[in-house]
C-alpha cells in the first residue's frame, strides 16, 4: 500500500509540535521524514530551500505554531519543472 502523502512528516510534527514551537517559535521548518532540515523566516524561503535540497521529492514546509497540516507539492509552488518517468 502506498504511503499517504507526507504521513511521516505530519506525524513527526504532531508528536513534536510543542518542543518544535519552543525551539523555533514562528519560524518555518523544512521537515523530511522525521528530521528538521532547516528553519527560515518566511514560508517562501523554506519552500525554496527545501526544493533546492530535495528537488521534486516530498517534504513539509510549515511553522510548528500553525494549525492543521495540509499536504502540498512545494516544487509546483516555486515552478520547478517535473518529469514523469515510465
């Protein structure tokens, strides 16, 4: 069965939200699997840096002080070209 989009990242954020909020405040985090790869002043910067690091691969860019986690495709947000492979 295919894993739900960002399931691991959303679970990590949910389970660690209080600690992440204390450590990072309102900054935007780039989360992949169960690790924080950076914290940034703006969502745009987090998405850009995440896309540079992970390309079209999945990652979560969000502040730990925000509400519900919504799935998104950051590569599309910044206009990164995607390719389909057979």
